[in-house]
C-alpha cells in the first residue's frame, strides 16, 4: 500500500477506512463482521481509520478502539467533535466552544482506549464561535500531548486560512468525488497553497458510484439514503444511474469495477489526497484497496470526465438542513 502525507505531521495509507457506516446512518452491521473488516484492512496495508463522536453517537469510537487496540502504534486514528445532542442521541446543532473542544477530546480518548488522538477534526464549523477560539483550544490539546494534528471538515477557504494562522491544519475533510466536484474551484487550490492534506469522504458518492444500488429498495431499513439524500430520490436516482452506467462502460474497458475507477479518479487528483471510502463487506474493502494500484492515462481521465462532467448529477448532495451546516 502506497503512503501519502497529510500536512507535515502524518503519513498514512493512500486510502483510509471510513468507519461511520459500521455503526451509523447506513444500517450498521454485526460487531464480529466489522472486526473482520478492520483485520482485513490492516492486512491490506490500510492504517488510517476515520470515526467521530457523532457516529452512533459514541458507539463507533468504541468499536474503532476495540478493533485497533492491539495495533495502536501502527495506525492513525482520526475522530471529530462539534455537535450538541438530545438525550436520545439526535444531533441538535453545532458547538465549537473551547469547553466542548476539550470535553469531547477527553471522552473520545476514553472511548478509543488511547492516550492520543492522531487527527482531531472540527466536524462542522460553528457560526457562533470564532474559528480562532475553536482552533486555539484544539492547539492546546496538541501542546498537552493529547492530539497530534488538527483538521477541519466542510470548511470554507477563508475559514481554513484563519484557522491555519492559529495552528497548522494538517487536513481538511470534505465530500469529493466524480459526483461532487465543488472543492475544485477554491478548496483544493487553497489546500495546495498552504500544504494541507485533503481527505475526501464519500468518494463513491455514498455508494452511488458503485453502480450496485439500482433503487432505494436495495438499501436496508434504517438507511438514511432512503430519505435524506436528494440524489437517491425517485426521478433523480434513475437519471444519475444513467451517468454511472457510462462510467461503468469505461471501467469495463479498463478491466476494473465502476467503484474502482471512480476511486482511482479521486486518487489521481493529487498526492495530497487521501480518500476514506467506507466498507462493510470484505470484497468491497479489497476492491477499494486494489484501486490504489490503478493507473489512469490522460486519455482515460478525459474519457471519465467526458461522461460525468462537473454538476452532471441530479439532486443536491445533502438535504437543505445538512447543506445549511456547510461553512461558506
């Protein structure tokens, strides 16, 4: 497995493992099956694992800590803070206050069963708290040895610049894929300029770019894609699958899967980019790892973009409430 750098602090596998779906949003899975996925990921050379307080909430961090307990010195664990919750665990809003920054870090350290968080992200920028205050508190955790490196998620270029002046930001996590190209306009140039790594989540557009989801009936009960994501809504999904099928034709010519060519495309956008596709099945995990070995020629990259140009898909990537939480 090739390695890539996130900022100056972290060296990680060329792809990571997004752990959210094991516990949250997509129906979850049995713990034994999840632990098998972690073990196979390590066998494949994947050493970068992404979780968050939100996922569960809390249960995914516990799972990650259990899965990686015996190999803690060989892996890089990223987690995230930044939300408030009802007693039932439903998120109610953002909290970037210094008090919450530190309280969540302490709780996450316990759930993960570790004495240091390798990469600590603000999950969503809190409009009520200046970013300088939030990152200042995060930087204190670095000085205390409880956090190695800092990150932001779904932050604007202006916010990234302000944060980076307070303390070096190692990585930005935002949605990026063939289906979601918005970061190319300003985010990616900003990251290149400042030497910040980019960690795309949903590099397969929540499974849409796999080509295997043909209707919402293919999704399990409790899967939020049935209702929360407009690209999977009736009418939009059919239009989007027509485009995905064209990517599938390019993939077949290459002798790979649709998901693999979509993931390889992301990897080809820069060596500072480390996508974190989720995987709950061993075969999907293995296919994702194999995508790091795919080489695309300029002609192949052009063919991919020709069949799925910028803003080609029908429907927003989020519903209105979630879009409103993206920092502008």
